């Protein structure tokens, strides 16, 4: 525990402040006269809304199924059991819902772009059937990299830490624009991205590669660039998780983390990316379910803290956009209060959008009772509704039709130009950490490869996994590749099988995923090294893996294991492109975390010994 604290302080000491003028991006703000006319028009809409309709505008619930009105019987049963309705159309009608969030996998909202467009149009038909017809603000978590919801058919882009390694504001902005353009074509106008947390804790279980890096100034620059890219594409960006989730070893999904930064450390490390996002004109900011005693000695979770949301975010930082809570089903916000009180307290703290309540009926009626009983004034309710209508208006949902066209979806989503740009951007992110005796790029005679190691499934498609996909990428480059998935915890028999498979190969590419001090992946790599076959190590998630792997002659980081990142890594290993990524985080020694093994900014190229 003491070593971890020391290692974090080492990184904290190197973090720098970013000034708003250093972002290179300036938010576009309406003139006072234009803003006044807009608000006058929106207030007229609010004046026609019932209290029930106003409360409904605040909520962004989940639901099950691929259709707004005719999901499968299985999904209807799940909706009925958890939401009290059979379809999302019924949910919107019952609670006057202002927005919904799409999820892949467990919620079964996402199959392919055409289906998403049909779902979106069904959601909007339901919203426009309300007594006060206001289109839904449809949201998603499409961060890319490790946290992506739309896979098949859409353009896949590198995640935040990969973009941080690329060090290109233009690439970050372009990635946001491409993603935003495709989301807007699908009728999704709010993306809970980018992540503005500064990952100064290598043990962070929830942020990690979702962050752009460990340097507050660089993270702020990348956040501002992504905000600009998304919002120029017509999508509401959301910087998260305020006041900063980068220095925690606990997951707020399962507990209530405590950030122990002093106020000076918070100002220096955590605040700059949010200031940069605000300077870039970010439309929404998401809260974090954690305690920051230096900002609020009462130790309320930030999501429920008036001191943090109203006092710091609104009054000190000057943010007047939409504050959206992180998911209200997470344990970090449910440790002290019941599910009926959490949304009420979030609103009283300064939040506007209430995301993913665990029980929509309890949450909705809790807020409605608080308004009717005077605990929340109708004026305060109107403030949040006005902010939500502002971003709906800015996204173009209140003028013209909110429906989307299948022709536009076919032309825009996954467009060839988008995919080519994504591939080129990603190739500039792969980072070469070690290259002893010029092990890389592979030589012309090294055609027979073994790809072996950790094999995580793709974030949106469990049928596709890392090792065979990486092997296929090499095959397409002209190699003769065999592959063997050994997993994150290979047993002795699987390691023996890998060693046997390495014999007769010209080189071995071994993938790792979250290597720790006691990880069996270390044994696998050590045994492969002992075969005498050249070994190339690829960390497919955390850049920190190399600290636990001594003796590898070549080591790279892809920062994630999606198709676009694996293909980029293969092209770098094959020498088709030059490695250009630079570490966006420092890597500490495993045996002495107070010492730096590779500093932030380290990255080798094939043309030079070091490109620091």
C-alpha cells in the first residue's frame, strides 16, 4: 500500500496545469441576444408542460429490445419485470421520458446500423405522441477502444489512451468528428464521451486506458479536441467523470471510492481537463460517484454534493450546461440513500439529467413527490428542463424532423473514407517500448509466425477474440500464421502446449492482458523466451504489463484489442508502417514503484534508437 501511494505521488508531481488558452480550441457561444430569443422560445414550451412531463424530461433510462414497439417476447418479459411496461414506447408514454440510452449485449438494443435507425425512429414516434411532443435525446457510451457499444457496421476508432499515445490533436478531433457523424446519422445525439479523467494510478480498475493519459495538460488538449469533433458533427459531447476518477483503485460500480488529493493536487491534476472541456464549449458533463474530502468535507458522493456540483462546477468553473449523473444503479451512489432519494438529492445538488435509475418507477415518483411537496421548487425543475431543451435544440431535434433516413445510414455509417481514416489514425498510436538488437520489424525470412497468449473477446462481439483476429491480420499481410489462445491465466498444460507450438516458428507474437506480479502470463512469456525463438510481446490493453516481463527483446502496446488496433499493431510489427506512438503515461518499475521504468513520452521508432 505504501509503495502504491509513493508511485502515485511520483506521477502527481509531474502533472501540469492546462490553461484554457492552451487548448487550441475555443467553444462557440451564442450571443446574448440569440441566447435570449432561444430561451424565450424554449420557456414557452416549458410553460405548456405538466409537472409530470417536466419530471420525465430529466430521466434517461435503459430498456430491453431492438424495437420500440415490437421487441422479442423475451425482451418484453424483461421490460415488464424490471420497468413495468413491455416496450420502450410504453415507457416513454407512462413516464414522459425525455431521453433513453442504448446498450449492446445485455440490453439487446444494438444489432446493426439499419436496426438502430429503425429503433431510433420508433423512439421518436413515441416521444412525439406525448401530450407535449418533444423528441427524445438518445444517448450512448461510444468512447471507442475498450468501451464501445456499436460494433458491426460502424467505424471502429482507437480509444482514448491510444489517441493520447498518438499525440495528435488533429487525429483526436477527426476521430470525434467521424464518430459523431455516424452517431448523428443513426439519430443518436448525445455521446457520453470523452473521458476527462487523468489516469495517474496504474491500478485504476475502471478508467485506465479509457483515459488519454497521466499528464493533465495533454489530457485537457485531447479532451478539448474530441469535444470539438463531436459537437461539430451535431452530437452533444459529455466530459466525464467530474470531479475526476483517475486516481482510484476502487470501481464505483461496486463501491464508493475516495479521492485523497489535496485541493492543490485537484487543481493541478484533476481540474484542467474539465476546464479545457468547458473552454471548448462542452454541452454536458457527467458526475462521478466518489468522495473528494478536499472539495466537500461532508463526504457526500460528488453526484449528490451541492458543494461540488453547484459550488465548484457551476460557480467556480462557470459551467452552465447539462450536468448528467453517472448511472444511478451503481453502488457508489447507493451506499447512503434509497433509490427514491438518490435522484432527488442529485437534482438538489445541481444535476439535470438522471441516468439509468435502477427502478424508474421509484425514481420518477420520488422526484415527482419532492416537487409536489415543495422540496424541489418548480423553478428549480424548470432550470434543468431548460438546459435539457437547449441541448436538444442545439442538436437540431426541435426544428424539423427528428427521424433518420436509411439512405443516409447506408451512406455514412462505416463509410470507406471513415474506415481508411480510422486505420491511418490508429497506426500512429501503436507504441514500441523495447526493440533490442533490432528484433523489429520482422525480417523478410520470418514468415512462419505463432500468435499466442491472452485472448479477450471484442467489446461488442464475443464471437471474435484477440488471438485469431491478430493471426488473421498477419495472414492478410502474407505471413503463414498459426495461433493458440492461452487466456489470461494459462495453466501448466496450456503453457507446455504453447512452447511446443513455438518450435519451428520464425517468430512468436505473444499477447498479454493486465499482467500482475503473480500472473501466469509471466510464466508463459518466460517459457517462450527460453525456446530461443524470437519473441515479440504485444500488450493489448494496459501499457503497464511490460513492468512485469523481463527479458523480452521486443515489446509494443496497442492500448486495446479491437480490430482496428490489432491490425495497426500487425502492420507495425511487419514493418509496413513506422511505430509512432509515445507513452501517454509513465510506467513504474514493478519491484520499486517509486522509480520510472519508461517515462511518459517514451516510444521507439525503426529509424532511430529512441524517439523520446
